[in-house]
C-alpha cells in the first residue's frame, strides 16, 4: 500500500532556493504535464532547426536524404545534451512555463547522470511504436496514428503509478512536481 505525499503549505510549496528538497510537493495533473510535453515539442523545432543547420553546414550535406542516419544520431546527442543540462538544473523552459520541476524521488535535485538516465528512458515514449512499425511500409498518417496512440497509452499508464508519475520517471528514480518561484 502506498501513501500519497501530504499537501504542501504555501511556505513549503515555494522554497527559497532549489537547494532545499521538494519531498512533499504534489504531482502536477496529467493534463498539465501533457500540455508541458506538447510545448516542449514545439520548442524542440527550434533546437532541431539550429542543430540541423549546423550539421548540414559542417557536413556539407546538399540533399536532405544524404547523411540521414548521421543527422538522426547527431540530433539524439543534441537532445540528450539539452535535456540532461536543463533537468540537472531542475527544469526546461517549458517546465518553467507550466511550473513543473524534475526532482529525485526524495525531492532533491537530480545529478547529470540521473538526468541522462531519464533522457534515455524517456525514449519509451517513441521507441516501442517505432520498432513495431519498422518492418511494415506504412504511410506517414498510419505511422502517426500508431505513435500518437502509444503516446496516449503511455501517458494514461501514469494513472496506475502510486504517485501518478510517468513510468520512465519511476524507472529513472525521478519525479515531476509542482513548483512556483516564491513571490517577493
């Protein structure tokens, strides 16, 4: 039997600095976490654009299909650096907007290795459906339906976690919590 964390008092909800723990911080609801997820995806377009331009310039790629796998590997590394760096600091820009912070299971800041583990495990949002559709020659629309269907299933599976965390967070030893900067 699991016990959900107690609600926070206003003083505990907004610690003076991130040096303090957020052990009792509540988990943001699923709609807010998914809105943050979508916003993060929109911000990633800028990261992809800049990284793709840099890759194309440095590799002298003239055709978008040339060096496709190298570009995908490069973007995987760039995304890894982006998310690992921001999560080790507590939150990405999208998470700041939605007042969500990544912490360890005890509410403490996470290390860069833990953030990297969370990044690798976060690919569970996409790898299972991509692996399932790889052997088939599906259209873009059919592939999108399968991937988006899995994303919805993966998000809804958080309802079965004792503290409503995503399962990649549970596997990485991290949690998403509500966090607002204290008002002065």
